[in-house]
């Protein structure tokens, strides 16, 4: 991965694909999409909302498994792992943002 960006984080969260799969799709002439005009704050807010939705979905599936409503353990485990990976990715995005902010604050005007 060349660098962790909000767009790449969103793509990872949305699709569940690896970063190399996403890069190959971006470079493909068949999948040439224009990037959205959304602001950084909107992109970040959307990504956080999606991560939260994944966490809520994972918790609901675990509750259904615990109460016996579902018996599909692999599906529950996949949802839990996706939610965990998405949360870890968002934590790393936050860490990168904090590091960038601290570097900017160190700059002399």
C-alpha cells in the first residue's frame, strides 16, 4: 500500500478486498470512476459511520448466535473479523492524522 488514505480506507471497509485488489481495480480501464467531490470531513465521517455499522451488525449477529436464532458460526465469525479489521484500520487512520497534526504544529511560521 503506497499510503493510508481515507479513500483507500473506505474502499477496504466497503468491499472487504485487500489493498492490492483495490489498486488493481483502480488501475483497470474498465473500472474508471471519478472520485467524489466530498470534503475530507465528510469522507472521514462516512468511514466512521460504516465502521460503526459493521460493529453493530457484528454484535447483533453474535447475540443471535448466543440466543440460538442462528447456527451459522462461520458467518458470525467473518462479520466479527471484518468489524475488527475495520476498527483497527480506523485507529491507524486516526493515528496518522494525529501524527500529521503534530508535525504541522512543530513547523515554524
